């Protein structure tokens, strides 16, 4: 049996912040201000800067979701062995001036 995925069920009652909270977390991985990089969701196809993403900080690690469909687009986990970044979306890095 497949349960339909809805935006409301993914975020109702959850506490999240906008993607600007990612600036410090992602600065070691991406050039420039990471919140300005465009991200294309692999589920719904919408394209937005990471600053518009829904960021859940109180998970095991940090979970970043699409602001349109709430699909997971990035996961950032830090362990004693290192930091792991899982990317499930397409990121665009504009040329640096």
C-alpha cells in the first residue's frame, strides 16, 4: 500500500528555519555564499536559492527540504569520523567574480 505524500504531512508541527541558517554550515563545502546557490529539487523540479529552503536543525544532523514539496534536498551529518553531505538535488554554482 502506498501512502500519498503531501506537503502538510511533511511539515505540520515541525519547527524549521529558512535556508539562511545554512551559511555557516555549508561554507566549508561551497564557494561564496552557499545560500545564494540555486537548487533544483529532484522531486518537483522547482528551482530556488538555498536561502528559501526549509532547514530542520533538530534532527539527527541537519535536514534541508524543498520549500515547494518538502522533499529532502540535502542532509548534513557530523560524526567523530567526519562530516557527511548527502545531496539529492541539483545545485548550480554561478561563476565567481
